[in-house]
C-alpha cells in the first residue's frame, strides 16, 4: 500500500510538480489549495505526511500546523516554502513541523526527507507498543484510533496531542491497572 501524502499549496504549478514527483515514486497524493481545506480533509482522512506551504491564500501554513497540533493530529508535517529566513524555519519547527525545506529544492532531497519523516513517525508509533486501530467505545466515550480523535456523546472532545495519547493508552488497556 502506497504512503499517502497531503499537499497543501496555493500555487498550481508547485502542486502539479509535487504530484508528479510523488506519483513517479509510488506515493499517493491528495492536494488542497488552502488551509481551511487542509483542516477539513484532515478531520476525516489520515495521511502519512503533509507537505505544507507557509503562504496560503486564506491563512498561513503556520496557523494550520498550530491547529493540527492543538487537535492532537500528529501526522508529520514538512514545510515546503520559498521563505528561507532562519526565523521561519525555527518558528515552523517550534510549532510542530517535522522538517523545513526551501524552494527551489532538489526532488531527490525532498523524497529522502519525506521517507525519513515517515520512517521516524512509524518508529515512534512502534515504540509506543503499537497503537490499536479502529474504534474503542465505552458508554458515551468513543476513541477513533485511525483519526486520532476522541468523542464524548458524539461531540469531538478537542484533545491536545498529549491528552489524546493518554486517553488512547487508557482505552488500549481498558480494564487493566496502569502505573
């Protein structure tokens, strides 16, 4: 099964280039052109990596990253931007981006960084003892392990990434004493 990449960029030429590079390297892509569309699609779909531009039409990519991390979405994010100031890369990384690459970039380097980010993400997942998939339901609590979201009586609990990790761990070991 091919790794799934979400491309978030408002420049059609860059999107087309990234799609072509990803497809020729057996990576599946979905492309959106604004931050709100990215946030919307991530509510219902999971990806192995997000390629995010900083300058989007409706909001900065930085704001998208903030919102993703606040929602507990831990999908690796690689910023792909024409802005090459140290401030931008440091700020993006401090918000939770996993990597930062400036345009123009070499496709070989981009692909190597994508594969590294996905590999690190999977290694971290396996070091957690292998998180469950599917859903866990108990009373009004629903943990959706695939979407990394928790619902209480059908309403999204809006957990942070760390809060989600705690709740998902408790769901995984329901009925057992944890120290």
